[in-house]
């Protein structure tokens, strides 16, 4: 959606007024502007399109913002304003604050529509700022596109092509293991979850950056569609399961942002990509699988498949002894019960890293919230026939028990962050249309930028 953004010093002036300062501001405007705003009920609507009194052409736009830190004040303007190019008036910090919301708010998933809606554009004069906004908007909208794409067109092989193209664009390295190769290379849980689908399971692997730079490894849950397996979901629970590869979408988008900004790190991205389907060879409740790490896991519920594909990928992530492992997954409804759909929860084995990520989220208006790795709940994962079960014996604390399961596959000396995200907006908000969404990637990117730049 970078088509909504232009590198130019010209455009229709777009001015923002803080609500509490509106009365004083109005008295300072020319008489024509005062009359126009009064007759168009500007104080109530908060948006005014003011024409040139001589030509009748649109000459300036005024918009009310709630406060000076109203990050999403421009979030609905790309759809509300007439087609044309606009220029935010104010210093660079104000432009930087509002520009991303403007562009993100104009997002529309139009791949399957005959005609996309015409949008207003935003012009940014400063080249560096333009590139920063473009990189972030492109990454977030990539994640949105991947999540919004119907499952038939976003299966493991399609995710593979996306990552391969990304590697080509940024001069990275891409490799993958497909189908029975997963068994040969000892990724049994990824194979087990995906074997029932005609779309062969894969482990996708992207590497980028100088080999002697600090290594950061991202892992994303890539369940391209989740029927629930033999523990079949009801139709209502299955309706939006095209978004169950939202974790993969997040790490792919974050990787694009990292590479576009040329952060001085060695990046690795691992995506276990599968479809959890139902067929004669589907895995069953009660089956036991030996994971890549050697831990024997009993299948309590085939609908708890995300942690199964992630556990082998996390084990693989340890091979390079990275400085930090970060995974994203649409893992549990329990996290949504705890925090709602718009605040992503995360867990971490490193308090300093967790605090820095939360601070970064506040810094860039991309809030995230840490949940506890409460070890007292670990016995809920007990199995009578194996080392552990893939699902807890109680529904309570479900996000925590899922995180504790994953923690078993991360070495104690490796800092680890696990995000449990919705990847979907149930309602439209300024700058955040309904549908696929990237949550927390700006917070993580800012943390990495602050740490390694």
C-alpha cells in the first residue's frame, strides 16, 4: 500500500488542531475560514475541507486531534478525503507521528475485488522519513495481505514462495524441507501435523546478514488452515482459520522490515508451514510422538497443533546459539480471553528483554503486555504414558500452559520471547481496518533497532 505514500514537497495542506486549543485557534483564522468552519459544523465533525474562495478548489484541510500524542489522528483520512495528495503541516516529529496511521488506515484488501477504492495520498518531503514510513507500512500491510488471503491461495507452498521472493529481494538465503524430508531431517512433529493434507508440510528457513553479526532468530507458526484435525472445530470456530498462519505472517513482515532497514544483525527466520487437515492418515488423540529434541509428547488434542509444529522449529532455532529467539503464533483463545483481541500478550525468559520490548511498544504506540511463565502450572501438562502432553488437563490459564509447553524446547541460557497474537481486527479502528492485522512487530523492531543500532 505504499501507493498511498509519495515522496514530494507539494500537496494540499493538512493541518491538525488539538481539541482543547480549538476555540483559541478559530479566533486566529481569516474571516472566510471562520465562516466556512462555522457553516460546516467543524467543531462537531472534527474534519473540514476548505475551498479557495476564488477558484472553489480544495485549498486546505483541518482536522481535530484529541491530544498531541494522538497517534491515530490521521487513521481514517485516506478513506474520508477526496482523491489527491496531502501534506501534513507541522514539524518533522508531528509528521512522523501521524503519517504511518494515515497510510495504514487506507489499507484495503482488494486482491479479489474488480475495482479497488480510490484513496487519498500523503506526501512527505523528507526522504529519510518517507523511507521509514514506507518500510513500516509495507511490512504491516504485507502481514495483513498474507493473513487476509484465502487459505486455498496461502498454503505451505505459497508461504514458501513469499519467503523465497523475500530472500531474493534482500540478497538472503532460502532453503526448505518438504514432506518426508522432514522425517529424514528429524522434524517429526511438523510432519505429523501436516501429513494429512495434500499440501505437503514444510519447514521454511531464511537467513540474512553478516555471519559474524549478533544472531536473532524468528519463528512463526504457519498453520495455513486449521480444521482442528480429528478433534474437529465447529463451523463457527473454523470460519476464520485462514488466519492461523498469522504468526508466520508476523515474522515474515518483521523480517522484511529488519532487512529493509538494514539492521546490523544476522537474521534467521523459521516457519513450520502446514495444513491441519482430516484424512485417513491424520494424527490422532492418544498418539505419542518423539519430538526433534527427544521429548516424548502425547497428543491430548489435535486442535493444539500450533505448539507441536513450533516445538521442532524452536529446537532447530537453538542450533546456531542465537542471542535471542522470538516466536509469534496465533496460539490460544485463552490469551484473547485474558487481554482481548487488540492487545497482544507475550512471555519471556529474560526480564530485561521483556521490559525493553514493552517500553518500545509504548514508544511507538504498538502496545504489548507480558504474561507470566508461572511454573506452578507445569504439572497440568503431565502425561501418564509420555514425558508430557501437548494440552493441559484444565482450560484455565491456557495461554500460560501453552507457553510452558514451548519453554521445554528452549535452552535455559537462551533468551526467548513468545508472542500469542490474534492477528485479526474484529472491529475497524482508525488506522486499523477490520481483518488481518500485525500486532507487536513495530514494538519488536524498535527494540531491536534500539539494541543493535
